[in-house]
């Protein structure tokens, strides 16, 4: 029976279970806009699909050099960040006590007028009374410039808490660094060693690269106390004891030196290995390079004479005693290296017990490194010319590469540990060679890079811009930002005797010093995008106390005013007096500039922008716009026209395209010049942003093949970099195995020279400012009684959460809403602890409660947890019963405030069990108890 | 598995109802029961009410109860659908049988045939209910040869206990029903014990090693779940009952479902009049408690293979 | 229709291949799946108690983490899991309404939401936990293999892939026709000994998992380094004398 094309059976079926008509080709979006992701600082390019006036879908931009189309767990959750209920919606003025979270909503006019009122007074009296500190922003080229214009030296960004010691180690050694400024030659490396990386700034690029490594069959060794994440897919896991990497690495160096498996040719050409070091203990020049009148370092030539180490073609001895005309002795750097690291104290047997790595493993890895570096040498048939004009028919590389991050930098010995890593790389000849580690543009820069920090007493004056940028690299005590009496001049005491080489400033010292009026009281603390009351604080409880501390005499807060810009209701909001609500990343212009931390790669410079893809639905304004408006209202010279009108009336958008830092150099390097055909340097192009948008919001310059390697000594590259304004002059960059500036500080500590440290700092500087890397136990360990605190407590970043940002994200907090304390199963058994038990973890700074999870893949002396999951009750607009408050914890509560490089990790005593049967009932627990 | 009350009630109530219907449809046409239409009314009404209440309760468990009718469509593959179809279908011969018996006092002949038909349908319905669970391979505690016999014997036990109680209002001293009820209780007890022994001594062929296909690399255990709080799968399938509770509840089930009803049946068998009737009534009450407990345990003790992805080593 | 479609040789079996050797557990495929599908064919994928305790939501793809091996030899394995689009999909056959079905043309298992009564039986029948109940709408939802992407004419051909495959930063996910022995995915499965999850249950999942092949902690799985012997030799020689002596005649050319 057929009815209307269907037989009865079909009709019957259709009635009971009609076939679904699946629309396999729905229209996805009304419009697609390109911009740059900001769910973390990795700067991936994204395509935002807009539909019905909202955001439908965010995906990776396949053409983008950073992420090549992929997107991470955070990036794909951007929608929920954008629609987060924790977004701020109006400027706020505090009405209750600090910390109470009582505010009154105000209009923008009032907000900006208030800020300008506070700041203009300071600027007219003493600009130092403004401390301007920023966090995970990518606007440091603007914020730093603004601070300079304001005239305060008290500016720094998140780097101080992040990896300043690692960045400094690299800059003084290589003119580049791990951090965000270099990466392995992912396509060619054959042996890759990864030290202490869980996620890193190069989030997607590392994932893409590790996948490539494995596919190619290159060997990947992860050195990390914990085997999760990237370490999970490593061929080999070295579960090192925290803080001992320096020993392990120097033991590798020991092995390689003993076996003569080092690249002497490379050392001769590109490093200071042959430079002579004066050996005259007790004299003012001891440990400095022997130099000629022109200031050029000298080497010992084949004939036993002295020759300039800068001269091309000179043949220099690698070991040998030189007697200087004045009779003093000098030896090549390499000889000092050989003598130091051949010492048996670096023998595998001797470091093994401390590192928790069998000597046999250390020996084998040294062997693998040697085998790969010297047995699997790569030659790329590309002719290139070195700095001296000599032509080379090939680019030769040793395919061993290293990457390191916070696992190194988070320990107080991180600077020297990182130097040890660079030493190893240089000895192998693997810096910027095929298969080795490569500089990412705009690096290399001179080692260390150019400008010195400004902020000395004479450089600060009321109503006047600072004489230079507040952050930079010091070469000798004369460059310190101290007064005549040697007292610190910055509120964070960066570049003082307490922390001479504080390249990025010391953000984590700010609040304590400000509250203590040490070295001087400030008036206004201005913070932007930094959760300084919480996860970027050490000893969080103390930090929150300091923020609310009052002067008993006046009843006023010790930090009188706090202005803060955040986009969300973070912990720090409650501690500020004036809140400037920012937009989300999809609602504003941003500029990822070559003047800051751009998206350049080893194959060439690049930068990018964010463009607003959707209009804010709240009364919020992009912070940069507000800052520029404040700059104009304060009359900061660079932000007003000669007749006093705002110079960038369109806000940041105008600034990005029109501002020139020095002639021809502005925030963006692409499509400069009136016609947009200049790259790097060129006149401002009013239509520059259009060009960026048309190109997917980024600019990438591909270096020609002959400039891709040996950039530190590659004539063509050095030329290009100079033309583009990346380096001041086309001079070769000599890798500094021996870091002379450190010795200058050491000499001062030994009582040499006009500027000397106060006595309390002498011994420390003398010990730690060693121009050659060495290992020492992290300070926090030597301070703590190891018997009382037998465990190391460390954190890792979860791949799907960015610092404190993402507990407000409905999707991401489902993945990680409570952090556990992970402990080695064997350690736990010895302590009588089991899965899900609640324990106390304590350090000198305090004690917190945590729930255990046992695992095998963690060093037995180590406990760890995911970073920044625990939240302060009441923050982030989460309900009061949220697990982030009730069960999560923040390890920072345990980090005792400590100065120096990076921040130390705490060491925990044997935790005692707390069995909360009712709370975690679980039947498992009862079963276990039975 | 999460013991949802509507489902626990559904399976016990409709199990008892259909079992009673089965007994009535089988025994009445054979003349083994009082012919009184009053008895027919009370007995059939009890069966209908229990069966219907169970079914209605099961509908409440649905996310979209208003679409429940759609569940009749897939009898070719789905035991749930078959159960739905059969349970409704059972009402057709059962209704004819009931009309014949109650209104016309007839239980034999054509009406008797409908009685038989209703009995068969009721039995098939019970089998279908059992099969819903027994067919689910991911749940070892359900996917085994004891589940359908359990549903049968437990149902029959409930049916006999009910029948024995009801019959006492018409028959002074029934011998068959208490005796059969006793036997049914013992049979149900035996099958339940066999079931428990089975699930206590065996576990699913699947374990965390096969679930992850990582077994060849060494002992596998969960490090981190995909979400730190429970999701639908854990809410639905992550129910875990502590050994202590399990033992206690089994004891309660044993006593209330089997020991007491058996003893009470014995009293009902030996005793007479009010004492026997009270014993029969108590047997029903006790069994009701016992069966609900047993059914609750049937869910609570069932472990789904999905838990292998959430920390269980075996299920 | 709840019956499984008839099988025939050369039948298309679309599915995923997941390489456990590459997955770092970043959750990108999980959130991208959520993001795509909350506006896609089975939209929305609601969340409950989203900003408080007991937050949960509908996800079609989740990342589990396991450890295998003991002590130092232990490895962490990140393990993404979504619907495996089984050939013998009992989630389909148990469905009383016909809402669950397996497509004849490509084997994708779907739920017709307008028929679903929310009885949850399919979620009981799925051994893998791939069924997701939407408590708002009272219906079952699940991975659609991104049916609204893979055939979507509005997407560029290279984008006609599931969202989870598109995003994966380690390229640990592959999509293709596992019914075609010559497809790239089938070849990958053959080359890497791809496996089924819980084959003993007989669901015959289409999705396959490629086992991790990373070595054990101390690299035993790789051949020993050829130069370690050389090193040992050189050391012995050098250590006899002053170790610096071997470099005295070395000249470094700048
Ligand atoms: N225990 C422990 N502590 C650590 C670390 C660790 O590994 N372990 N890591 C350290 C490191 S490396 C760093 S870099 C610091 C980071 O520490 P912070 O920089 O303080 O931390 P974030 O959580 O990134 O906080 C930044 C703030 O930016 C806000 N924000 C997000 N988006 C926007 C926006 O678009 N506009 C504005 N105006 N604000 C926005 C967020 O709401 C948040 O309040 O933490 C350090 N602290
Ligand atoms: N998803 C996500 N990505 C991020 C961030 C984030 O919050 N979330 N933050 C960004 C920021 S600001 C930064 S600075 C980077 C940091 O990126 P990472 O350097 O990856 O930072 P961590 O997560 O702290 O990882 C440190 C790793 O070092 C290990 N470790 C600890 N102590 C030692 C040690 O002594 N030796 C060795 N060898 N290893 C050790 C830890 O186990 C951990 O795996 O990540 C950036 N990217
Ligand atoms: S890595 Fe960072 S920038 Fe890239 S997609 Fe993820 S969150 Fe966005
Ligand atoms: S994985 Fe589960 S839901 Fe998917 S087809 Fe197989 S049985 Fe069905
Ligand atoms: S929940 Fe829906 S799809 Fe699943 S079995 Fe029931 S009716 Fe079918
Ligand atoms: S195929 Fe599509 S629906 Fe399925 S898990 Fe991947 S993204 Fe989710
Ligand atoms: S996106 Fe790729 S690497 Fe990340 S969890 Fe999914 S499969 Fe693993
Ligand atoms: Mo950082």
C-alpha cells in the first residue's frame, strides 16, 4: 500500500519514530573577526565567529605563526570568560574598610578626575610617591613609557615575580634567554632536555613542537620532580629533587669536559672562552678581563703574546698562563671553567645523592648528549657570512637543545642554575645553530642589552619625565639606583645592593616596602592586571595585612591610596580604593609590541594586535585608553601636543599607530611609513591598523635562510636587525661564559672601588656574584631546619587554567575547582597517610589544610599542587560554598617572604592526618578505615 | 548505580502486581481460587493498582514524561520498550478477564482463556523487566543469569503473599496459598542468595586495564578525574555503598523479605482465623519492606564500567 | 530507529583515532567540543551550579588522567574520551523510543532529541560513559562527531573536521573513515597497533586508541648511547695526567 510516496510500514515508522532531519550544513556565523587570544599570555591568533549579536565560537587562526590554527583549553573557553559574572561593570570607589569589598559605583568622569587629582599632586612634589606596577598585561611598552613620562622610577611588571633570575641569567650570558626569548630548533633537534616546564608562555607552540619531536623520533628528556603534562609524554623522566638542577647540569659539564666533548671551534669564534681573566686576588682588577687601551679584551695568542680578542682571525690559546706587562698573571676563561668543573665535587657519584638521580643515569645522559651533539651533527647547505665577513658554505649545528622555565627560576639559586644551563649549551656549541637553541626575535641583543635603569637621585625631578626607562641592565656598582649613601631609591629596592641585577624589578617586594615606608613612604600604589593581594604575593596573609595596615598615629592606611585596574572581581579589587574597570580581551585594542614581549620567532620578528570584536555591554573602558587620557590630563609631555591638547584623542588605537618612541620606531613594526611599505623602522602609518586587521591582526617578517642561524655573529642578520631597530649597531654579540659585571659587584663586596655595598650585603654579594656558574642550596632550605621541614612543596600550572583568572570561568572551573596536594605513594605510606586524607602543610610562613592525592610519578621528597586554584572567599563572584574557597588552597600562604632572585618554595614538615569522615565521607574512606 | 526511588518502587510494585495477575490468571480459570466476584475484584484490583502505580512511577523518572508513549515503538530491539508494550498489552486480556470475572462471575471458558493470556503476558512483562537489567553488559551485577530468575521468584513471592492475604477474606483456612507462598519465599531467598553469592565472588570481565587499554604497561590507576566535582555520569552511575552499609542492608533484606515472611507463612499455614490473617498481612508488610530494600540494594550494589574511568579498579 | 543499520562491506565508519603517545592532557579538545556543540546540533550543553559548589555540565568529551607502572617506572597517561560510535552500540538498541540511532550512511550514533523521553537507559547501556543527560531539557545528548562540521558546506574543506580534532595542539586526534582500510586513519591504526577499549564487551567501538610508546623513566626502551664508551675511554686517559694538558696546544680561532 503506498500513500504519498511512503508505504504503510514507513508511515508507521515515521509516526512512531520519525527520522531526524539533521542539518549538516548550518550557517556558522554572521561575521568572523580576527584578533589575538588573551586567555593567557601566549598570544595565539584567533578567529571569533559572531552570530546574532553574540559570540558563537572562537577558534585558532590557521595562518597565525604562534598557534597555526590550534587553540588550547583556555582559549576555547574564551566565551565563558567574556560572559563571566565576575566582570566588573562600573568604576568603584571604596566606602568600607579595605578588604571589606564595600564600594560605591561612580561615573568615569569622577573616577578619572580623582585619579588625576591624586597623581598630579604627587607629580608636582615627588613623582617617586607613585608606584605603578603591572602584571600579566602585554602593554608594558605603554605602561613603562607612561611611568617614565610621569617621572617615577617605581615601575615594574610581573616579570619580577616570574622569572627575572632566568631572564637576567640569559641576558647577561647570551643577550637572550629561555623565558619567552628563545626556543629549541624544534624541527631539527635530536635530543631535547626540558627543565622544569609545566606549561610556559609558549603554551601552544610547545605542544605543537613536542608532538613534532615525538613524531620525528627525537629523544625528549624531562627533568622535573613531577611527571605530568609534558613530562608525561617524555621518553625519559628524571624526577630530580627540587633546587638541585644546577648540580646535575654541572655534573654533565664535568663529564663532557673530562671526555673533551665540547665544541672548541664554537667557543673560539663566538664566546669569551679565550679572553684573559686577571688572576690577582686582593687587587682591584682581580677577575676582570685583561683589556687594551681601547677597552678590548685580550687573549693569549699562539706565540704567547697578547692580542685583541675582538679581532677576526686571531688564534688564541684555550689554556695557558699569560704574564701581563705589569707582571700579573692572567688565564683564559676556558681554563677557569675547566679547572672548576673538572673538580671531583661535580662527579656524578658526588652529586647523585643530592639530586636524587643515579650516577649511572647522569653518566649515560652526558654520553647521549655527546653522542647526539658530535655524532649527529647537522649541516644545512646554506652559505652565510660571519661578522668578520668570512663566508661559510654550510650552517653547522649540534642537535641538542634545552628549554627551562620556572622549575629553575622559582628557586633562589635559579640565576646560577640557569647560567649553568647556558654554560652547557655554549660548551656544546648549540646556541643559535641548527638543531640547537635559537634566539627568538627581537633577540639576540648585546649581552647584557643596552639601556641601564634610570632613577638615580639626579634623574628624578618634580613635574619632569624620568631621564630614561626605569628598568634595564646594570654593568657595575656605578649603575645602581642608590643614593650617595648606597640606599635604595626604588620602592622595590631593585638595582640596589639588596638586588643589584633586578632586570625586571621586584614586584613581590613592593607591598611590604610600601607599607613599611622602606626606603621611603609612597602616596599612591597604582596596579594594573596583577593579583597582588593573592597569587602573586608571597605569604599572602601577611600581604593582605600590609594592605590594610594603618599608621596608629594618624589612623591612615600606611599605603595611603591604591588605584587598581582589573577586568574582574579578583582578590585584589577588595583592597583598592579606586577601581578602574577594564574591558575583556574581546572588547579592546591591544598591541603586542616589539618594544615589549612580541610574537617574533627564531625565523624573524613579528608583532600583533587585538581589535575589539564586540562592544562592551557595561560601563567599562579599556585601561590603556584611560591611562592615555590620564596622561593627557596630567600633562605628561608625550601625551599632549605642544599646545597642551591630548595627543591621542582616539585613545590607545591612535597611540598604537602614531606614537614614535624614537624616530621611525613605534609600537608596531609592520606596515610602517606613509604607504605602509616599511617594516621595522619607518614613519607612522595612520592606516597601519587596517593593514594588521587585513592580515589577521599580526605581522610577521620572515628572515632569509642565510640569516636564520648564528644570529649573534651573522653579518647579514646583524645588519637587518640594526636596520629594523632591534639592536643599536651591527656588532657581533659575544656569548659570555664568564660574566664580568658580576665580578665587578664582587670586587665591590671585597672592598674595592668607590661604591661598596653596606656591610650586611657584603658576604652575600661576594658569595653569589660568581662570574662562573656554581650551585648552592636554595636559601629557603638553608634557612629552614631540614629535619623539621623534610619536604619540598612546589606548584605547577594546570594547562587549562591561567593563574587566578579562570575560576570564574564556568567551564574551566568544572575541570579544576579544587586542588589536591600530590604526594609520593611511598612517602605517604611512611607517614601513614592515604588518598583523600586531609593534612596540614606548614612552613615558616604559616600552615594550610590540603587534601591528599597519592601518585608514583613525583620525587619522594616533594609534594606539589596546581597553582592558584584556591581563592579568597568572596572573590570572583563565586557562591560562598564554592570548592575554590572551601577545599582549594593557595600554596603562596606558605611562601616566606624572601628577597633575591625569584621566590623560594616552602618546605613542609611531616603533615599530620586529619580524617574528616563526615566531610569526605566517602565510603572509600570508611572502607579503608574498617 | 544510583538507586532512584521511582525506579525501585516501580520494579517492586509492578513486579508484585504482575506476579499477582499471573497467579490470578493462571489459577482462577483452573478453579483453584474462590469464584466470588468480590474476591476477583479485590485481587485483580490489587494487581492492577500495584502494576499501574509502578508504571506511573516509572514515568516520573523520565526527563520528558509527556513523551512516554513513544517508548512503545522499539519493541524489536529494546527490552524497555518490550516491557512497556507488554505491560500495556497485559491489561487487554486482563481487563476482559476481570470484566468476565467481576461482572459475570465467569473465570472459565473464553474468559478463562483471557485469564491464561493475561498470565502469560504478565509473566512476559516480568521477564522483560528483568531483561532490561540483565541485558546491560556494562553492569556486571545486572548482566548475569540470576537477574531474571530473581525478578521472577521475587515477583512470585510477592504475588503469593498478597494472594494468601486476600484469599483469607474468602476462604477460612487456605492451605495451598500459605504453603505455596512459603515455597515461593524460600525459592526467592535461594535465588537472591545465589545472586548475592554471584556478585560477591565475581567481577566484570572489564577492569581499568581493559577500559584504558593500558594494562600491558603495568598497573593502571586514576590520577585525576576529568572534573573535580561530580558530573552526570557520577551522579547516575557513581553510587557507591560502603561495605558496612551493604552488609547491614542485606541483613535487613534477608530478615524482612525472607526470614520473617517465611516464618509468618508458617504461622499462617499452621494457625487459623485472625492469627493466620494477621500473620499473612504482616508477611506482606515485611516483604514489602524487604523487597524495597532488596531492590534498593540491587541498584546500589550495581557497578557500572564507566566507574573504571573514575577511579575504580574493577566493577 | 533503534535497530542497528544493516552492515555491508566497505561501509563507512567515521570515527576518531586518539594517540595516547602525544596527548598532554590540555583539555583543549574538551572545551572546544563544549564550545562548538553548545551552539551546534545538540545545543545547548547546559551547566548547572556553574558558579558555586557542585558545578556540573554536559560535556561530550572529557580528559581523564591515569598512571601506569610502579614507582619510578610509573608513567602518566592523559586519556581523552568521547563517544566511540560503536558498531554494536547497545545504547541504540536499548533505546525504547527510537531517539537513539546509528546512521546508515556513516555510522555516527546520534540522539533525536525530539523523540527522547529521557529514560537514561542508553547511558546505562554505554560502557564508556559517553552519554550526557541534559537535565534542563530532560533529554539525552552526546557527541555528534560534529556532524554539523564534517559535512558543512559553509566551512572550508580542511575545516570539515570535528572541533576536537581541529584544536588539538599536539595533533593527537585524527578523524576519518575507519571502515576504509586504506584511509589515513586505518593505516595509522594498523601501523601503531591501535586498540579498542573494553573489547571484551563486544561493542566494537569505531574509535581507536594508539598506545603510548614513550620509554620508561630511564630510557631503557631506547638503544644505549653509542658514545658513552668513548667518553669513558677519553676520561681515563685524561685523568691520568693533568686534565688541562690536553688543551695546551689547542688554539681557538676567532
Ligand atoms: N605559588 C606560586 N605563586 C606564583 C607562581 C607559581 O608558580 N607558584 N607564579 C608566579 C608568576 S610566574 C607570575 S607571572 C605571577 C602572576 O601573578 P599575577 O599577575 O598577579 O596573577 P594573575 O592571576 O595573572 O592576576 C592578574 C589579574 O589580572 C586580571 N585580569 C585578567 N584579565 C584582565 C584584563 O583584561 N584587564 C585587566 N585590567 N585585568 C585583567 C585578573 O582578574 C587578575 O586579577 O604569579 C606568581 N605566583
Ligand atoms: N596554562 C597556563 N599557562 C601559563 C600560565 C598559567 O598560569 N597557566 N602562566 C604563564 C606564566 S606567567 C609563566 S611564568 C609560565 C611558567 O611556565 P612553567 O615554567 O611551565 O611554570 P610552572 O607551571 O610553575 O612549572 C614549573 C615546573 O617546574 C617543576 N619544578 C619545580 N621545581 C623544580 C626544580 O627544582 N627542578 C626542575 N627541573 N623542575 C622543577 C614543576 O614540577 C613544574 O612542572 O607559564 C605561563 N603559561
Ligand atoms: S595558549 Fe593562551 S593565547 Fe593561546 S589559545 Fe591558549 S589561552 Fe589563548
Ligand atoms: S560509546 Fe557509548 S554512546 Fe557511543 S556508541 Fe558506544 S555505546 Fe553508544
Ligand atoms: S534517554 Fe532518550 S535516547 Fe536514551 S534510551 Fe531513553 S529515550 Fe532513548
Ligand atoms: S567529535 Fe565533536 S562532538 Fe564529538 S567529541 Fe569531538 S568535538 Fe565533541
Ligand atoms: S587537545 Fe589533544 S593534547 Fe589536549 S587533551 Fe585533547 S587530545 Fe590531549
Ligand atoms: Mo610568570
